[in-house]
C-alpha cells in the first residue's frame, strides 16, 4: 500500500515536471531507453548532463567577465548547452539558452548577462527537481 | 579521450527479421556497426542508448581524432558514423570530409537543435516524408535524412538549422543531417542510407553512354566499366549531361523516353542556373536557357526542378545529425530492410539516365522505402557474390504514374561512395540480415534482380528481400518479408516463385515528398564495381557525386539488364556480371524512364500551370527522380550551394544545419 502510494507520488511528481514545462518528450525517450540492460539510464544521463553543464556554466561565467564579450565563444557554449539540454528534454533550460543566443547574436552585453542568469536559474531549479524525483523513484 | 566499445548484441534471426516486443517485425538492421562521435558526454550517452536500443553495435568516442583513427585503421569496421558537428578537436564537417575522402563513409552529423516544428511545415512534404514513420510517431522528425526536400530553410532553421550548414554538410558528404536531440526513429532509419547497390551496367548500345566510361573517376559503379554510359551518372563527362534525350530515336511522349541522366555536372549547372535566377523565380525555361545544355529539354529541367525543390525542403527540415555510412560488406548481413519511412529521400543513384526498364530502387530513408516499396538499391555487397540490386525506382515503365510518384518520394540516398570501394560499407543490400555468406556463397552471379519488366513498372523492389537472396528460396523469403515492411502489401504478391522480386510501389506512398526525411544521407557506399577501380581522388563531396552517378547508372544498367524478360530467376544473366556490384543507398536516379515522358508531361502540365511544383505523387516522381539523379553529392562548391537557402542535392543530405 505504501508502495503504491509512493508510485502514485512518483507519477504525480513526474507529470508535474512535464506539465510545468521543465521537461519535454525527449525525457520520455530517455525513459524508453531504460530497460533491463540499462536500468539506470535516465539517472545516469541526467547526472552526466548536470556535471557537464556545471562545467559549461563556469566557462560561460568566466567568459562573461572578460570584456569585450566574446560573443562567438558564448554562442558556442550555448550551442553546446542547448544540445545537451535538449538531449535530456530540459525544456526550460533550453529555451533560456535560445534567449541567450539571441542576445549574443544581437551582441547585447546586458541581455546576455541577464539571459545567462536565467539559464543558471532554470538549470538549478531543474537539477533540484530531478534530484528529488530520482530520490523517490529510484 | 575515451573510446568505449559497446558491443550490442548482434541479432540475427533465421528469418533475418528483428522482432520487437509486440512480435512485429522490426525493420531495421540489427547489428549494424555504428561509430558515434560527440564531444558532449550527455549527447554521446544518449546516442549510445538510442543506438543500442536499435540493436546496433555501438562504439562511442568523444574525440573526432579518435574516430578518424579508428576508421583509418579499419574502414570496414563500421557501417555508419554519426558525428556531431561542433566538436572541439575537429569540426564535424572536417571529419566528414576526411572520412568521406578517405573512406567513402557516409557521415551523419549531429547538431543540437530541435526542430519539432518541422513537422508542421507544409503538409505535402511531411506526408511524403514520413508516411510510414509517422505511423510510429506522428511527431517524428524526419531529419531529411534521406531525401531531399527543397524546403525553404529559413522557416525551419534557426540556429543550427542554418541552411548553409546543411549545405555544407551535404557538400562534405553527409548522408544525413539530424538535429539534436536525435530521435530513436531517426536512428532506426538511418541504415537506409547505407544501401549500396552495385549495379552492373547494362551494355548499352547508346553511343554516348557507352563512351563515357572512361571517366570513372567517381568510381563507376558498374563493375565492368559501365557500359551504360547513361547510367553512369556520376560521370564528369559533360557530354553525358545531355543525356539521353538525344539517344532515343523514337521518343515520343507515349514511349519510353530516355531518361536524362543528371550527372553531377549537369546538376551543377542546373543548380547554378537556379541560383542565378533565384529559387523562387527559377522556371524551367529559364533554367534551361541558362544551362545551355544541348539536348536537354524543358521537361527534363522541370521535373528535375521539382525534385530539387522537394529536396531542398527536406534538407531544410533536417536536423543536425550527420550520418555516415561506411562499412563493410558484412553490414549487409544484418541489414535488414526496414521499412523506409519517408525519411530518406534516397535518390537512387539509379536515377541515372535512362534505363527503360530499370527500376532503380531508391532507397528512401525510412519512410521512403516503406512507402515506395521500393527497396532502394540494396544490393548485397558481397565480395564475391552477386550484387543485389534493389531497384527502387518504380519507374513508370508502363505508365503507372502512381508508382512513379511514390518513387519520387522515395529517394534513395545516394551515397557517394566510390565504387571502387569494395566494402560497401553501407549496408549492402540491406537485405534482411541474411548472411553475406549466403550471398557469397556463389560467386557466380546469381544476382537476383528483381524483374525489371519494363511493362511492369510498379515493381517494388523489396530491398531486402530481393537482394539478399541469391537463391530463389531466400529471395522468396525476403520478398515476403520485405513486403511486409515495405508496407507494400501489394508487392508481396508479386513475387514470383522464383524469387524475383518485383518492384512496386505501395499505393500509399504517393507523395513525392517522400523525400521528406531530412536526413540526407550520402551514404558513401562503396560500390564495388567489378573491376572498377575507383580512384577517389576527389573530395569526398565529389565522391558523392560520383557515386551517385555510378549508382544510378549502375542501378540502371542493372536494371536494364534485368529488365528484359521478367524472369523470376532474377537476372541471372545480366546480373551475373555485376556480381560485385552492390550499391548502397543511392539516390534515385531519374526515374523518368520510359514513361518518363508521360509522367513528365503531367508534371509538366503542373509545372506549366505556374511553376507550381508540387510533389504530386506520380508526377512528382519523375521529377524527383530526375532531381535525385541530379543531386549528386557535390563537392563543395560554393556556386552550387544554394545560398543557404536550399539544401541541395538530394543525395547528399546535408540538409539544414
């Protein structure tokens, strides 16, 4: 009974992540790839994403401290970020990355900085939520 | 640098089918050996998971250099290479180029960009693209892998979908372009890029065709020097461009009109003309004038233009993964023809010229095949064995326009592989995993060619089935199985007891836009022509072109050879010569075969009515074929590239970035 309750909870938690736009169907694809041969696929790939993206974030922060801003490099970083975040279905994060890229294209210093703050925020939020999710679901 | 080799389980089952959980036949090759390259660990891990899910044998590396080394060490080690475009140590395009140049492996590039809204782009294209695939997943993104849809890039791309990138990818020899995040369905279908077909060129009496052979630079597919000049699209020979119109003495609208072979050069001229005029304003007449090619008719141009547009569309929709097919012949062993979902507009190379009866199967990427039912020239590439040719062209020999149209959609991906590469890494003849051994068993040319019955244009070549079997027995099996996945129920019936497969097009696939799949895969299938020595001196891009030519020509020639009597026994005779010709995927060459004229006329009409090129089913087909044929992978040539606007080359998929 308790188990069922937990299962339901898990489901609810998961669904809310989708409903609130944190995740998109790509995440479902990840779940589909999880099977007996790959029992922890989702968690592994998400973990890999967060560790890699943390590194990226640090790089971007450093780049944002060097003026004049190197928009090319920043754009590159975001491109990478976008690739990996879309690979796990991190919808909001990805959207913020897109925004950031727009500012890069417009060569807007302030815009970039602000956009990046949002990227970081979404990133942190998602991380928190997914960690919580994995805790109950695994 | 980490290289992980993950050996997925290679599964073959006796029937060469892969059964999924629902006990349905899964149609993709099990055990295909894929090399995945991506510096991003997350993406790499995802790719790995997806590919393993497809039951491919996966090897991953996060360094392009490593990948290159591995490939150099043994080019036959992999059947397909998927590479990210943005990598720190080496640009994906560069990798592609190197791989292509050195190994003729079709490369698929991956770039991060999700183009979901691609699916919402004009219904027409979508339809074509993914008729089959959409069954599986309505939201699937046909990354233009196979097939070239001339969408306007602008609308689809943003960021990475920059058409210029796509074009770049194509010119570099990408077979397909996928956008990240990559979907499972796309990967399931990429093998379609890898069909290579070896086509024995049929001896042609046509003088102009025959003479060309000399320039096999691109590698002639036909083993024996490509008697069919016509079919050798890739010829660099300009004269050939003129095609075939001149050859046919008795052309009449009702007769089989010699197909125009859109060789690379010819196509290049075409593209240059189109660019000059502006894609929106490019009308056949003006293009024709600009091209200034003797013997080329407005009709030819019109149909080619139609295909080209479709192609562009398709490319523009593509995402950013580039798929490269390489491989050894063994690939074919587990290649199973999976239904092609409109994804790949594979243009069969066979598009070359005119092969009145040649039904070149165009291998369409996923959707395509399914739809068209024509197996793209999957030929088994066996070292010794007969090559299976998959005529995917559903030529409307007899004027079954519908079939033609479906063919259009189905554009075999042309892999620009130099014919001289024996290891047709692409899945040679993706016959359902029948073993190569089987194929090779007899060195003798018992090539089972689907009957090319000029009259029966709706031959659907069951890619897998037809090819793989050397013996009628197996072919039968295959045929039946293939029919299953080709979604061409009708064709199943057509299989003659002797195992010859017929090509037919499933009624369902009529949209020309079959090219939809955005992934244009330029599978560089090493066509092994018999005795062809390919000197891949050219750039990879060129290879692509070459291969195209070859393929198409080969395809045609083979078909031609086979065409005559609908003999169940396959084209033992003619085919035998092309033992070793297996073409991988090749773009559909012009299918405007005998009935090209007819088809074209309708197309023509359409076109005339205002340059409204719609990938109408039947009509479109012809043009698509032409287009495909024309779309040879081109080497990087700025003049050819559509200014970032259109993808070019149906063959090389490098569509959008």
